[in-house]
């Protein structure tokens, strides 16, 4: 485990207190860990779940529907 002394703004401190309370965490260290892990899920490329891969492969194998032009597509779905 890495230890660090950090300076944070009052707003960041307030947000950490809210995260700590909302998720019933013991201290701000756990809150910081929680926030960084949650943020990394959006920031970093997520690993695809096996069920999602299966679903995507099934969809990829499906035959498409020929509609021709945009007007034909609109006629088909705007009824």
C-alpha cells in the first residue's frame, strides 16, 4: 500500500464526506479508493463481459434488412 499526504480543496473534501457516508465507508481513504475505482471504469477501456460478447456475435450473424433509401426507411417505421 502506498501512503501519500495530499492537499484537497474544501469542495473535494465535502464530496469525499458525502461518498463516505453514502457508501458507508470507514474513512476518507476508502472514499478516495472508491472514487478512483469508479472513475477508472469510465476512463479506462472496460473488459467485455462474456455474455455481451455472445450477444454481439449473435447480432453480427443476423441478416440485415434492405430498406434502400432513407425515405423508404422512414415509410417503414413512421406509421
